[in-house]
C-alpha cells in the first residue's frame, strides 16, 4: 500500500495507513497520514479529520480551535470560541491569565460544557474584569474532546 501511495497519493490509502500506524503505536506517523488525508473532500476527509483530532485534540487544542476576545459594555472579558473543523467538539476549557487591578498576575479557567458543532462558534462571558485593554489578559484553549466517534 505504501508503494502505491508513492505512485498515486489518495485519501482512502492515507486514511488506511494512518489507521495502521495508530494501531501499531506510531502516533507521529499516524498523525502525518491523517493530516494529509484531511485534504480529501467528503466522507474520507471528514473521517480523517475525526481520526486526527481523536489522536491529537487533547494535546493540541489550539491547532484545531480558535479564540477571539472582546470586552462587554461593562468591561467584562468575552471569549468567542470557534470550531472551523468538520468535527464536533465538547467540554472546551480555556485558561485566562490576567492582570488584576492591583497589578498582580492571576489565572482562571472556564469550561464550556456541551458540544460545539463543526463549523460553529460560541460566546463565553467569563465574568472577569473590568478590563480596558487587551494587554491585560491572555486566553489559551487548554483542553477539548471530540464529541462523536468515527463511523
């Protein structure tokens, strides 16, 4: 199969090789095959992205999910979580590092329970603040899980 893949790369073969490497414990090679297979349209690409994210999302959530920040009218930190992938995710945890009014650095975490569907976004009012400038905080996604399983 590897030789035929060298001659004619295709999504189904890349997905199958990713599955073989994952079962053999070769995580990095499996990730590479899955990444390549995600370029496929349709079901093969979706299954490849799901396999990739099942293997890698917990370790690298920011590789798949995005955040944007803003402030409410009261200066409270708002976080927009975006899922640009083809796979639904759940239980997204963000960590917010921020400067308090006394100038010290503090840290808080917030988790959106439930599912963020593929291609969707959700807004989280952290309840932190008031803030006046983006330099006062830093937001990182630190955890998330794949919501559904591969067929």
